């Protein structure tokens, strides 16, 4: 049987961990590109609206679910509404899958930190990344790539070392070290970047508002979509972290700090990234629009190319950039795999170390098998798209409507609980957002994603790849959640399923 549930040493420990989860790879490479593509400076208006109308309401719901009902998503949701346990397992499986491929991308960032010291990628950054580093094959090529194996293995060793320490001596301690380190490193990088020739042009491209873009519904959906992914809400992380809070913790106050800290870092990332892109545009004589790219293309192809054109200054910026990616990724990785670890402790009464060994061991094994091959980037791309655009969104929708549409008295109980212990009070406005605005925006995003996937497919990949590693992953969420819900278990407090009393 598991012992007494751990708690954070202080509210600051929880806030740092929550910020560490929210600030990840996506803040650095996704937000600047998304904002630029969707109206530049004008995008900040839909972004702020999405933050207030959907981000904070769902963040508060995650917090109160975990803190009041003292468990990872399956346990917390079951205690709140008995039939909701299956939603919790869906979210747990989403986190498990994300953790498996996140380790692969994190290993790339770590390796590129080393490459940045001597700019080992040379002139052809695209060829180096795909052909030399990833050794990308055609189709489904499971050929073993030794250096990729070593990178993924090292990521899992670090991650599981953190997880073995538990909440206080593992997750909390890691965030106390890594978050200040991240802020310092990225702050120095941004300071160096804004001083580059051409930086102003990049910043103009980032901040100049395109007011016409605000008439396009897809821009608003992009804002809502980014807020959900960026704040780590709707897929179990914040429910799990909040379950380790003390009973009188200030939920909304913590949520506001976490949300605005995350948004501030995103804006800082945009300033740094677009300053560097402005330099590249000036050096190449091209407009900023022609050197902008998002996601993996920005991090591992465009950015190395820019770094190589900077001389000695490029080495400093390159090392800081990739080291920041790595550190941000480690704190997010810890939060992602904490969800299934905590869920198994709750459900089956496993000790913490047993749960880490089994969950971490199985996840690491799958990760090593898939992401040490010549098809690793295909797996990352396809699994990430389906896990985020279907897995995360469906889990968020279900966690909201199960309460607000079908069990309304529970929402009133949650409002009373939040207001009894929190500095910032919620009421009919919060209830309206959760009942109408948040679910409708999520459902709209889901419908558009499904329409696109069913009519056009994704990324030009062949049918088998999309079926097995895309739709197959969605099937794992559904059937796995059903099986785990039906499994008989005893949670960490020794109660039989369904016997929790407030």
C-alpha cells in the first residue's frame, strides 16, 4: 500500500512546478510563429481574450478538481462524479503518449546544445538535421541509429532520476534549479539578440498588427488552441500537480501567477526569436516573411543557419538557445510523466518507486524502440499531431462538459470550495465561460481538425502510417481508458473504488 500522499513544501514549490510544466518547447518555437502567422501584434487581442475566456477558467477547474478530490485525474474525477473516471484515464493515456515522443525531441535539443559549441551542422543545416543527425529514411524504416538511442536513453535517465525523488525532492527541487536557470539563460539570449543588426525589422514583423486578420475565425481558434496547449491544461497535468497542494491553498491566486508567468515568457521568446530572424533577413537581403518558420523547422534548421552567420556571437546565442530548449523540456517532461505515475499509485496502491519503475520503464522502452530509428521524426510529427489535436482536445472537452452540462450541482460545489480558500473569487462569470465559451471553442477546434484529417489526411504521410501511429494512438486513448476504468483497484488512501467520502 502507498503511504500518505505527498505535498509541496510550500505554495511557491507548486507555482514553480506549474510554471515549469507550462513553459516548454512550444513556448519557444511555437508561440512566436503562431502569433506572426495570425496577425502579429493584433494576435495579442485574441490571445488575451482566449486566456481570460478559456485559459484561466479551465486552469481553475483543473486546480480545484485535483486539490479538492486529492488525486490524479482518474481518482479526482471519480470522487467528483463516479462516471467521470474514464475521462481521467483518457487524459492519463494522452500524457503517457506525449511523454514517449517528447523524450525524442528533448534528446535532439540536448544534442544540438553540444553541436552549437562548434556549429557542427555546417552550411547545409537542413541536410545535416535530416540526413546526418536523424538519418531520415523513406517510409517506415526501423533501422537502428545508435546516437539517437544514446540521446533518448540519457533523457529518460535524467527524467526518472527526478521522478524517483518524488514531489518534494524530485519534481519541486528540479524546478527550483531549472526555472531560474532557464530565465537567466533565455534572458541573456534575448539581450544578445535584440542588439543584432536588423533586430528591429524582426520585432516590427512580430509586433506590427494586422487588424484584418482578426476578422478570420481561424485566427481566434488558433489563439484558443494555443492557450490550451501552452498552459498545460485539459490533459491531467494541473489536476495531478494540484492534488499535492494543501487543503487551504490559494487556487486562483496561484493560477493567475502561473498563467501570466507563462504568457510573459512567450512574449519574451517572441522578442528573442524575431530579433534573430530580423538579423537573418537583413544579412540575406530577404524580407522577414521569407526566413520565418515554425516548430521543428525553426529550431533545428532555420536557427542553426542563422547562428552560423553570426560568427562568435552565434556560438553564444546558439548554446543558450538550445540549452534553454533542453531545460524547458526537462521541467515539462517531469510534469507529463508525473500524471501516469500518480494515477497508478492512486488506482493500484503502488509505492511511488514501483510506479516510477513500471510506468517509466515501459514508457522509456517504447520511446527507445520508436525514436532510435530512421523514422523517428515521422513518429514525432504524426503522433504529436493526433495526440494534441484530438487527444488533448477531447480530454479537455469531456472534463468540462461532464461537470457543466451534465452535473451542474457539482459546479456550484466547486465554486463554493474555490471561494472559501482563494483570494480571487469566481462565480457566474466563471460558470458561464466553462459552460459556453470554453467547450464551444474546443468543440469548434475539434470539428475543424477532424474534418481536415478525414478529408485531407495529415502531412502527406501514407495511409498506413497515419492509421497506425495517428488513429491507432487515438484508439489507445479510448480502449485503454475503458479497460483501466473497469480494472479493480485500491487507491493510495486504501479506499475501495467509489467509496470516497468528503
